[in-house]
C-alpha cells in the first residue's frame, strides 16, 4: 500500500482529502502546517506528498525547499494544492521542483489521476533497466507512460551492421542516438596525412553519438563496425525530449548514457602523458575489458594491429615492437595474430 503525506491547514479540506485517498486504498499521513509536514516527511518517508501553499508557520514553498535539501526526501514526488491560480505561483512551484500543481476546487478524479501519474513515474525512476534492447525499450516505454513525455513511437528501428560498415561519418548531421546491442564499434578521426586516431571503442550496452545531438552540431568523427553488430536507433526528437522535458526522467536517462564518459577521459589523458609502453598496456587492458563477457573470461583480442595502433596513438611498427616485448616478458601471448593477456596484474603495474 502506497503511503501519502497530506500537508493542509484547513481541517475540512484535510479531512475530505483523507477520505478520498483512503477510499482509493492509500495509507494517509496528515499534518496541519508546514513544519509538522517536514518533520513527518523526514520521519516516515512517504511515497508522495500533497501540500497546500498558503499555511501558517511554514508555507508550501518552504516545505518543498527544506525537503529538497534532504537527500532522503528530495526525490519524493511533490504535488502542490492551492486555491491560488496565479501563473507566477505555478511557475515558481515548478521551478523549485514540484511535480504537479492542482488548483482548488478540484474533483476526486483529477486528484487521483495526478497521484497515480506521479507514483508511476516514481516507480519507473527507481527501476534498474538492463543494458540491452529490451531494457532500453522498457525505459522508453515507461518514460512515455509515466509523465509528460511525448515520444514519436513505441517501436524503434534496429539496424544490422556488417564488419567495416560505417554507422556515421564526419561532417554529417546526426538524426539518431545509437544504442549498441551487439558487437563492437570504433570511432576515429583522420589527420591531415590520412592517418586514423581511434577515439573510442563501444561494446554491447553503450550509447553513441549523443555529443553531436546535445551540441546540435555535425559529427566530428567517424563510426565503423569492428565486427558484425546491431544498433537500436532512437530518433533525435525522442532524445531531445528525454533530456529536456522532465528533470527526473532526464536524470535517469543521463545516468544510462554516461557509463562510458570516465573511460573516454582516461584514454585521452593516457594519449597525452603516458610512454609508449604505458599506452600500449592501457590500450590492451581497455580492449580486453570491452571483449570479455565475464569477470573470469580471458578472450583473444580479434583486433587488427592498425586499429590498436590508432587507438594508442602510435605507428603500427612501434606497436608491433612493443607487443613483441610484452610477449617476451610473458605479459601477453599471441597465436594466429590474436592477443591474449597472460599476466593482467603485471600489465596493470606498467601503468603506475
């Protein structure tokens, strides 16, 4: 049973709302003023709060402000209830983080619909979605159902890619956010001499192409399948809607997007400051983490020497010499051109 806290100073109104909510099978807590409401919210951690604006001791804006400062209560759905219908009041409440705004007088259905919508969104935000097509589709479907999110379609296109097939190219305008559901894709830039520098390797569960969408700019790199792959295409308009129309849903979506930002920063620092041996070791460990399917898995890395050299920012000949050194030091093994890591601990020690 969901628990709702009602903060309302008018006794008749408070008792009427309590009756409506209890008939709808909600557990109801109530407070006659803002200060008691904050204390009760902090102690009981309700699933949703309904709060009047004009109250003695502490008004509704003060209640919301204090709850937002507490990490335990800041994410509780919050609905303002007021007799005031001034647009400035509405704007102020929503800017402070209120989820909805109901003006008195209201009918039972209006109140219950607002509560159900906010509770659905809250449940969705608490859900952990799997990093696969089903999980992402579930998130998008729940986002559409749970709030004021108008997505273009419930069905999103899945594109099959062959090895070396281009996903997008430098200078083109982005139309999709890409979610990689199978295979591996590299992004790279070309210098004036026509040499490639690999900027990232994406694996199953990664999003691609969002920087250009956020910046409303053209692609500044190229994306190519390293092996047969599959991507889910999320239309640009849906992406913009998800990151701009609802703060809470945007935070959840950005969390899904940002799982590879830290490793990209680490790669750039490595290119700038590390020795060749460190860069190659770091590159091998990075690719190894992308290819392995479990903690104990030790896959043979099926990646061309050219691609690996481009990723660590060196000539192919220099990379090959370093790999030969690593093999003689029994850090790696090479069979039929495929690399496997023999001593991961010692390889990581090279980074220190």
